[in-house]
């Protein structure tokens, strides 16, 4: 399996404080053309606290929480998840990746082929 996080990740700089970045990773099968999109948010506890000032409850959804946003650490996290996402077919692998990200085909009910 191969993956690449949004090309703009290198444009982001480490930051502390309140932040929430939506990132997109394009992930596919090594040696095959094409990739599927997976999106997730990387947010700080401070951002979550600020949101809780406006809303009494939040759905955490596909959010990764960290005290300091560091693009290299985020990429390392994604790469480790890719190593653990195995299965007999792409749909199984994508479902595992979907445990922490939104797969572009999450709501698709048709035939994948």
C-alpha cells in the first residue's frame, strides 16, 4: 500500500495553541494506478475546549488530537496506520483506514468494480 498526504502538508508549520486542520491523504495499492481519498482533522485540546464553549457536546468523528501540530508527526502517524491496515481486499483495508479517517466511498452503496 502506498500513500501521500495532501501536497500542502509541507506548507504547514508546527504550531501550538488552538488549531484544527483538515487533511486529505490519497492512499492506494502499491504498484497500481489511482488512489482513494481519506480525510481527517488534526485538532488541539484547546480547539476542542473552545468549541465546547459554543456547543454543549461535540461528536469527535474522525479527529486526531494532539497538543502540538507537527506535519512530520502527522505523516508518521498515517504511515504507521498504513502498515497496520491489511486485509484480503481493498474494501477491507479501506474500512480499517476508515476507523480514523473519512473514506471518500464511505456512503457508496454500489459495486466497486
